[in-house]
C-alpha cells in the first residue's frame, strides 16, 4: 500500500468513526454510550493523521521530487523499504472493512436472533447491589419504570420477594419462545460493546405474541413462583397493559 | 467522508508531470464521483496494482474515488436487501469490536509514538533495571499503572523494545498492562460485587503469569525469534515527523491485524451456540479449559470481560478466573496484532508459552483463593 493510499485509508476510517458518533447515533448499536467522546476523538486524530500524510506525500511529489518519490517498489507485500518510499503491508487494506461495515452495511442493533441464542444466566451473586424497593416507590398501583436487567435480578435474588404485587413498567423487544407457550420480552445488556451482550428476559403467557423484534412497553406484575426463586428458568410477567413503542434510542441496557 | 479528498485534489493539479499516460489526466476528483456510473466495471484492486506503471499516485486517488462511489451506491442498493439475521448479527459484532478497539488502538499507538519520538532512550535505561531478570517484575508492576487494553499494549511494547528495553521486560509489560490495570480491576470488582477475592485472584494470577513468562523469555528466548521492530524514520527527522510517521506505521501494521481478529471473533461469537458451553459447566477441569478457550476465541476487551465472566455463572470460580486471566493475554485479536508487530516466528513460541502459564496460574490461584 503506497503512502497516499495509507493516508486515504486513515481518513476514511476516521470518517467512519466520526459519522457514526457525531452525524448519527449509529454507534449506540455497537458500543456503550460512554464511548462517544473517545470514538470521536480517535476519528478526529485519524482524519488529521491521514490528511497530513496525504499532504506530505503530495508535497514530496512536487516538481523537484517527483521522480524520486515515484521510485519503483521492488518489495513484495509485507516488507517495506525505508525512508519515504515505505509501504504498508497488504493486510492494512482490511482497515477498509470497518469503513464498509459502517457506511454500506450499517448493521442494526442486535435483536431477537441474538437474544434467542445468547447467555441467559442471571447474575446470581449480585443481590447486595440492590437497593431497598420500598424507598421512593410511591403509589404501588402506579406502574414504575424498571430496567429488565433490574427486574430480572430482583426476581432471581430477592429472597424477601418485595417485587410481588407491584406494578412495573418494562420495555423490551419480542423474542419467540421456540419451546412452548408464550413469548419473551427481552433486552440485551451490554458491558462494553455488542460482542459481550447478554440477554435479560421475562416470559409472557397471557397476551398474544406480537411480531418478532417489535418493541413494547408493558405494565404488569411479577408472577410470584412457587418454590425457590433461583430455580426458575424464566420469570413470568403478567401483563395488565401493553403498548408498542418506537425503538428506544439506546437499544441496550 | 466525501469531503476529504479535495485537499489532494488541488495539490494534484499542481503537479505538472503526472498527466503523461495517465488515464484520468485533467479531471478533478469531483468529476470522478459524479462520473462514477461509467466506471462501474473497475476492479478492486485493479490488475496493475502494485506495478510501477506511470503515475500511481493519481491512479490511487482514482481508485479510492471509485471505492467511495461504490460504497455510496452499495449503501443505497443494499440497505433494504440485507435482511439475513445471522449475517446482520455478525456484521454488528464485527463493527462493535472494530469500533470499540479503535480508540484504544489509536491512543495506544499515539502513546507509543510519543514514547518513540519524545522520550530519550537514556531514560528507559535509567528507569528499568539493566538485568532482564530484575527488569521483568518492574515491567509487570508498571503494567498495573497504565490503563489500556490489549490493542494499546502491543504497539507500546514494540516501541519499548525499540528504545532498548530488554524484550523480556517489554513482553511482561505487554501481558500485564491489559490484565491488571486499574480500570480492569475496578470493572472486575463491579462485575463480582460479592466476591472481592475474584479481583485479588485476577491480580495475583495475571501478574504471576506475566512475570514468569518474562523470566522464561529472558532465560530461554532468542533474539532471532522476535522480528526487531525497525526504527522507521530518518535519523535527522524532526520529532514531530518521527511521531507522525511511527504512528502511521503502527496503525497500518497493527490495524489490519486487529480487523483480522475482529473478523474471527465475530464469526465465533455468532457460530458457537451458548448451549454447548453451558453443557460442560459442571465438569471440573474441562469447564476451566472451555472457558479459557472461549476467552481466546471471543477476544473480548479486557475492560469488559469481567461482565461476561460474571454472566457465565454456571461455571466454577476457577473457570471464571481462567476466562479473566487467559483472555487479556491470549486471544485471537491479540495474536493477530502480535503477528503484525513481532512476526509469526515470535507468535509461534510466545503464545503457547503464555497460554500454558496462564492456565497453570489460573488453576493454582483458583484452587487457593476461590
């Protein structure tokens, strides 16, 4: 890869990072919201580096230096000669793949396909991280918004079962249940990027199944299971009201 | 993105002797994009790519103009037609890994270029003990200070070696920095709120493995295995030129391999069903090896892997520890990056050595503490 190509690849890569952070919210499909300033800064740095590389290369190709700069490269791929003619290995062309992924494919956030196969293990050790529900709950009949992640964790770990009888509002997307009755309302939880997404879900059996991957806001209550709360495979949710929502801006929790 | 080429465009026209024999002579880049439709049969790369025929610089600019136009057309044409779920999930994960690693790579490369350009070589010789056996633990502990993930530590280790630091010490730093830096330890504490012993076990096992690998490399390693990272700049160049050139050089070398790693990790992430993994969770030794293998294959950033390990709660503490200790030191993304920076002869020896030691330390520390 010659030097001007390197410069242009850097600019394109930086442009991809900038366009999905500053020009749109596309980055939320892939990484945590907190990544935005870092991605944007990296994009600016890449664009600047690429523009300078292009400018330096073109100046070197000015009238006096034109012949010298156009030196033939006798190296194959990989090895690069020293000094100004130095070239990047062929593998650097792969840097265009993320550019294509962002500009051409612009893949959507992970959804039902991933949720159906992803790890569903609840964080059973995290009971201590929960606050007491009774504080600032207000009127128990008023639905309270709760992340699916929090709901599932409480359902699995709160031995006091304080969740019972409270009306909760959950937001998530529909995942079909291949092995039986009902369907799942699910939400993917992301620690850092979409590669580490894990799914939190509740089983809903008292409502007809909406289309897969559609987003819903459901008000209802936890179906208190008999027996040990930790032995339940999927906690059930009894729906009082449900309404379809536009995709939330940040698809992950 | 379409705004970037104009600067070279005016520069182009100021170069007089490029037009002879050029297929594109007087047109500007703007025309290129506008006139894209009649150039649709252009191949990427074209058959004469790499051959020194005529003014290649102009050809390169044209090629990229065609590429950008092709992306525009591809986006318009493909966006409604790409509906295959598995492909889209794969593309999302690939994009996610690439974008997530990008800031770390860029800033790691910037830091390593700054070390190369602005920190005099004599400083390293003063700070780090001359004898490799003494330098290795110092480098390991130094890794605990610098936040950053795998992608950043490889170029930094390369520049340390260039600055005359013993390779064994630089490699210990490479292993320790992503595994035990403060950000990673805090993330681990958050992911395992009731189990502070997990943080301690991770610190002890990772540091131990990194230091022992360093000592073994100092004792048995040969310099020929490690492709010497070249000083790729003119001796007389200004510091800023050195900084810029080494940053560009490292980005081009490490970046391409990072993409290779992201491709592999995304493929495995989509292809390996979690059910298979859960099925082995109850087997004592096998479960540890399976989670270690999973850490290698998934290539999750070390700042995030604790959350994934915590989610694999069917597994024993030792197996989760192996996931946390092996992952930051050996994974597909990292192997590809190391191959790009140090060469395959190095990877062939270093990676198995690291893998064995990380496993040994995971079993030992997991058995003692968890």
